[in-house]
DNA sequence: AAAACGGGGCA
DNA sequence: TGCCCAGTTTT
């Protein structure tokens, strides 16, 4: 049975390592999720899955994993592909730096590690996009290294089980939970343990409405015994989203329109978008007309506004974007437009990776009528 | 230590 | 609506 150790500094008790992992692994044997990256020990496949699943639910990432592996089946294929192809597969998944880092990480492995992913936690940490969690995941899943992979699930389980009140987004918490997990992980099967505890968090010890009534650990669970299941783990302050106001110009010229790649240090890096201006506030119709007439991209051209969309609120974790799409026709594209933007037919837009905001707007609004090609 | 960085699903 | 998801990087 479970042995209980008392820590003199903190008022939580510790499970005997062997008992905790054996009970967990027994649960896992009959409850494990069937996932494609679990049928392989190929470090590249596992790497890809880990990056896709960063801050992303399995259900959301799964179709992206299949598409990614179909298009980039090996590290070599990925490293030799154009970045735009990678971004195109990643479109809609969010956190686009992940895709860029995975791509440059693959090239880094080609350059610095002879095309083979290194096999230790410490070496894996040097790869772009592999942080403490992902490096541990790859090291334990693919190479059997006994290093704990501490993700949101593990934070939650350990916080509840042992009554850890340290806010989980603090630096201190990272060390604390890593050390705790380090004591629990069995050295004979660390990969299965890491997968098991993650699944336990995803399926049993869920953020809301966990299944405490059938939990084999409930008898020794601090949170359950003290009615604090809904209060643990302690989460840090939530950030208040900032407002930004985007005005996109869908330029119609002989059935064509214009786009450009985002390259600033900002959201949606490496994705494409229409010409746009950002304003510090929402414009009324009078200000909108004035703003449009002042856009330098259109100087010297005859501009006719064909359509102005409703204001679309697009929520990101840290931003509220208030977007307006302005469809306008110009008689003659100025040089500054031709030289800085890609001219293309609207039905070719799907070949470029676009932010969800733009993609969704195009799907919702019948814009084709404004892009009929004149003879 | 804190902020930046997406998008979707669920009560 | 608010929370949170197989987190990492930058400031």
C-alpha cells in the first residue's frame, strides 16, 4: 500500500515512489490514449508532436500532426523545405514561432548534430524551441532518460496531491515541481511514467470536474481531503488583453489583390496579410474616410471604396483585435504598392499562410463579387 | 520576474 | 465570458 512520509518543512506527505508509479502505470495500462506518436520511438516524430502540443489540446493538434508528418516525414525533408511550406501547414494552429523554431531547429540539428537529434536532456535543451518540458519529453519518450516532463497536467496533479500552493507560473514553482516529479519518476520506465501522469491529468485529474470519486489517490490527496480541488493549482495573475485596431485593405485591381509577409517582431510573424494600417482607436466613418485618403500606398491613384466590413473582434490570449476590412478599387497601382507587395488573384490566396482573422473573414464574407476580372 | 505569443473548446 | 490547454522565448 501507499506509504506516507512526512516532510518537516511543509505540511504535505509524500507517496512512496514505487507505489505511486506502479498504481499510475496500472491505471495507464487500461486508460492510455491511443495517439500516433506513441507508436514510435522515432525522436523526430516525437519532437514534432511535442511542439505541436505546446499549449494546445490533443484534439486540436492531431490533424496538424498528421498533415505535418505527411508533408515533412523526416527531419531532412523538413530542414530542406522552404519556410513558407512549413508555415502553410501550421496555418490556423497559432503560436507561429513554434513552427519557425521547429524549422530552424531541424536545420540546427543538420548543422550541429549531423542530422540526428541528440539523445540527452541537456543536449536537447540546446535545440531551438525545446524548453524544459519538451526536451524532457523527447529524452524520456524516445531515449528512456529518467527526467520528468513537467507540463500543465503534472503541475495540477502534484499541486493537488501534495498541496503545493506555490503559484505555478513562478520560477520557484518550476524547480519545486521538477524536484518533486524527479522523486516520483521510476528509473526503469521513465517514458511510460511521464506519458501516464500526463494522461492522468488530461483524463482523470482534469482542471474542472476531476473524477475524484474513482481516483486511486484520493485517500492521500491533499486537495481532495481538504476540499481544495477547485482551488489548486494556484494560478498567477491573469493578464488583461490590450486593444489594437487593424484596418485591412483588400485592394481590387483587375481581379487581383495585394499581400505581404509579416516580418516585424509582432504577432503572426511569417504569415501573410493584406496591406493594413493600425490605429490607436476605433475610427468613426468620418475618420475612416480621412484615414483612407491619407494612406501613402494609394497616393496618385483613384480610389473607390466598394465595401467596408463590420468591426470584427478577434481575441488572442493577450490582445483584443478590432479589425475592419475595407474593399477598395484602384485604377492604377502605385509603384510603392507594386514594389513592396505580392500581386495575386484572390483565388490564389489559399496558397499563402494567413492569420485566422483573415482566413475566417474571407470564409464568412462573399468578397469574390468585388474581384470580378474585367476584360 | 514578467510579458509576448494563437486559437479553440467548454461550463 | 473566463479558463486553460503535452510551453518557449524575449525583455
